[in-house]
């Protein structure tokens, strides 16, 4: 029996529905806020060692979300298809958070002399558990909400609740310390990932459109998955190449352009990326079956969303270097404080806008167009940062405007994506959609980081951010919602 709040699709139901995703988001905020800090201050790891620990994150995202999404589409356990993975992910995530301040104890108990191997293992399991939980917490929203405005409402409420707790995480870390944040997170993640999901009833059978339901369910082969992520081939090729270079110490093959050595493989991967982006955009959805048109639309979303995340990840990873460059007189403590406050402001905007502004706006102009305008505003704000981000106050002001695009990025694309694919494959395609996040993250972490070590002018950070977001906005403006007339 459906609960009264679920039948009515009340606001309280949307709050409950958003809490499991909030648990995973809170764990991610702890990871961003505390992982590098605790590895450096308590365990004395070097910068390159910390970077190696962080590299496990995107890899866990590539494997975890796709595999869990595929499995969760096809199982029924503990009265749910998403519920078991949310609970397992939450428990494992809490245990890994608890392990962070106790890596030395774990290492000693295992009879190990070094801390690095234990740190990598814990970080990998933490990332894996977050990804195990994140996919089904987003997929379940599509499972229990009808197409159109109610589904959009589900994802905007998800981001509002998650964003509010994310702001609280940064406040706890700044007001008290990261140890308090970690232990609060252990309890909060465990509670929010287990108890709310018990009050949500998942449908035993997912309702299919009539044209879709008459076809036999197609198995997802590796070849089909690769074709479905075609716009990301360039990102995937570069990620594999860059990781292999680091592992074997290969210097690559470079050419000199404007007295700057550029790897030939990077140029080739860039060509592959733009070729398949334009090839995808050229494909027409009209005249295709619903399933074929949906896959074409899904590929277009991958292309647009991937460029967003190059810019976003570049900001997240290298914001400290930009602040150091623009405000060279700051000590490390003050620099860290400015960066923390900047991300706090970003998350405040990200928490306030989705339900209050974005969801009502989608009803007037559609989801894709709303998101395109938000991404365009983000690109303009990034350009503004280059010229006016010369004091802490101005940096904070610009970050508030950047938060408009951030609020949309972590809410609306999920609602748009779920309209493109069959209901019985939401988990798989939610995982594949996540590749448009993690592969660009690897590009930003490995490729752009290498460029920043060569080029002294750290304005390059926001030049990259602004350029990639401008490309993303242009791509989003070419896209339409399938169901915009119903919004």
C-alpha cells in the first residue's frame, strides 16, 4: 500500500525522497572538505601521494555507477530494486568515513608500515560506496514520480534538501573542525540512507509506454554501451592515455605550438571529441522510433553536460591556485578560508534556487532552455572572475552568480535525462550519464593540471572554465525537452 504522502506527491514526500541522495551528497562534501586536509596534516602525505588517492574517485565513478545502475534495473530484493543498494551504500559509506581519522590504527592492526596503501583503499571504498548509493538515490526519483513537472519537482527538491545539508557540512567544518564534521557525517549518512527509504514504496513493475512495452527487452552489451556514449569517446581515450602515462612514466609525443609543447595525443583526442559532438548534433530525432529518438537525445545530453563538468571540476580543483595568484599576500590559512567561504556561497545559491526559482521557471520556458540560460550565466560569471576577482569580496560576489549555473547543473539535467530513456533502464543510463561527469573530471585533473604547472598566469583556470561553459551553453540551447509541452 502506498503511503498517503506518496499518493498525493506532497512536498513532505519529496523531502523524504530527497534524503537518501542528501546522505551521499553530505559524504561527498566531507570528502571534499576533509580528505586532502587529513591526509596532509595528520598522516603527512605528499601532494603527489594525495593526488594518487584522489585519482581513485573518478575511476570508482566509472565502474560503480554503471555496474550498480545495470544491476538495480534487473533485481528485486528487500521490497525494492534501488533500496538494497542505497542501504548497502550508506552503511559502507559510514564505515569508510569512520575509517578516515583512524587510518593509522587500521594500518597498525593489519601489520603494515606505510599509510598510503590503506589511504588509497579507504578512499577508493568511500568513493565506491558513494557511487553505489548515488545512482539508485537518483534513479528512484524517476521510478516513483510521473513524467513531466512532478519529476522535475522531485529533482529540484532533491537538490534543495541536499544543498542545504551541504551548506551545513561546510559550516560545521569551518565553525568547529573537520574531525567533528567527519563524526557527524558518520551518523547522518547512516540515518539518512537507511530510514527514509523504508517509507518509500517502489513499483514492482515499471510502467512502459505502449510502443516500448511490446518490444522484447534488449540486453545491454558492451558494444551497445560504447555506442550510446559515443560523444565521450575523446574524453575516454584521453583519460586512459593520461593514466597510462602516469603509471609508466611515459613523456608522450609533443609538438611545439607558440613555443608551448603540446602532446599530439591531446590534439587527436580533442579532434575526436568535437567530431563526435558535431556528428551527434547532426542526427535527427524526427521520424525515428521513440527508443531510437531517445538514445539520440541522450547522446546530445552527454555532449552538452560533459563540457559543463570540465569547467566545474577545474574550478573545484584549482580555485586555491587562482586565489594564491590573484591575492599573493595571503598566508595559507587565510587563502584556505577564502576558498572555503567561496564554496560555501556557491552551495548556498545551489540550495536556494532549484525549488524557489528554477522549478517554476521550467514550467514557463521548459527544462532544457532554463538550464541553457543558467549555464550561459555561469560562463559569463567565469569570464567576470578573470577581470573583477581581485579581492575576497568580489570573489564571493562572483561565486554567488556562478552558483546559478551550479544549482541547475545538479538538478535539471537528471530530470531531462530520465525523459530520454526507457523506464526499465533508468539505473543503467543514470550510470552512463555519470560518465559525462567523471571523464571530464579526469581531463580537468590530469590535462589542465599539467598545463597549469607550465603556464604561470593562473587566469588560465577561469579562461578554461568560461570557455568550456560557453560551449556547453551553446550545446544546451540546441536541445529540446521531449515533454516540454507537458511542463
